[in-house]
C-alpha cells in the first residue's frame, strides 16, 4: 500500500470515530451557541492531549490504558467532570441567560479535560489507533507525522463545522434557541456523566 492510499484509509477510519456522537460533540454544540469558534478551541484542547498520546502509544504505553483499574479511574473522573458541565449548562437555562465565556481558553480546557476523562477515546488509541500508528511508521517519520496531523484535522474541521452551525442557528432563531441547546446539551452531558460514573464504579468493584 502506498502512503497516499494509507492516509486515505486512515482518514476514513478516523472519521468513523470523529463523527460518532459523544460528550465532545455535545460540548462543541453547546459552546457553539456562544461562539462559532468554540469548536476550533475544543479541538485544540483535544489535540494537546492527542498528539502526546500518539507518541506514547508509539512508544508502547498503549497497553497501560487497557488495564481495568486505569479504565475505571478514567471513567469515574471523566463522568464526574461531565456531571459538573451538565449541571452548569442546565443552571444557565434555568436562569434564563447564557453567559458567554470571556476567556478564550475555557473551551480549550474543556477539550483537554474531556479527552483525558474519556476512557473510550483512550481505549480507541490503545487499539485501533495503535494499529494505524504501526502502519504509519512503515512509511517513516513523515508517515507518522502526516497520519497524526490528518487525524487531528478530522476532529478540528468537524468540531469547527458543528460550532459554526450551532452559532448560526442561535443567531437565526434567537436566545430561546440558545437556551434550548444548553438544556438539551446539559441533559445529554448528565446522561453521559452518569454512565461513565457507573462504569467507573463497576470497574473498581469487579
């Protein structure tokens, strides 16, 4: 297989994970009602975790992510953070106002914490991602670098698109639309948070 063919294959596999709805998608849509650039900032935070993780998986750390207690701890911590975010969004809805973040780094931090707290994201890199990394290094350092950049660009473009779409919807439909988005996203984050906390507790018990 040639390098271009591998990169196309890797991009399609990456998109299958990127397009799957999850806490990051929900957060991007919710924050997108405040700013069209929120998705880009969340993706940057995601990349701050993802690029070092790619290197770590390449060096063989990926097996550590598969340990039961490691997965349980990540799930519990990630679930707790999602519950906090969900409660915050619902509070904004109940107060009848949405406070736009004046600090640009807030979505970046959300991207970092959501990535670190997602066992599914880490396990993906320990399995599917690890296999792709091993294939990429067959083409040398540039194969690994190009794969990493293309994978992250999939996250970046999709997140930016979602936040821009959410922002335009807020401008067109008004403040009520933004509040509804916050309510729905807050509820979904609570749902994901409860699931992760339960998974984490179950992992420690078993």
